[in-house]
C-alpha cells in the first residue's frame, strides 16, 4: 500500500515539475549521459533484488499448524515461489507452463518495462 501511494505521489510530482518548465529551444540532454545510465542500472539492480528478497509469509495455524510443525511457517520470494510451482503438481507439462507464465509476468515483464 505504501509503495502504491508513493508511486502515485512521485508521478504527480514528476508531472508538475515537467509542466513547470517552459519549452525553449534548449538542446536536449543526451540519453546516454552518465546520470541516465546509473539510474537505469540502479533500477535494474533494485528490481532483481526485490524479486529475490522474501516478500510474503504463509502462517498456517490451528490444528493443521500443529500437524505441520515447522512447515507451518514458510517465507517466499517471487523467485522461490516460482521454483516451487513444478513440485506442486503431478502434471509436469501444466506446472512448467504455469511456471513460465508466472516468471514472465512477475519477473521478465517488469525488466522489459525498464527499457
């Protein structure tokens, strides 16, 4: 929730700042300047690190939690959850296709949107 609110606020700030500049015959900044390259590299690293960090937990409580013992609490990242998909089904073809779609929309597509 905090990330969504921050994203909306930063979007409004960016639009307001962009609209405040007058259009003049100034030479545009080169897209391959060091500032843009470092910013892109930082975003790329942050997306990859964010996908590898544990981002949610499953806590099974009650009688099922007592039966499961230590397995009642599991932490997952985007990558570890995707790697667990094939082991959750007996149909290897269906599980692998689900894993491919999951990684495409969860990992590859955000990386492609950076470009």
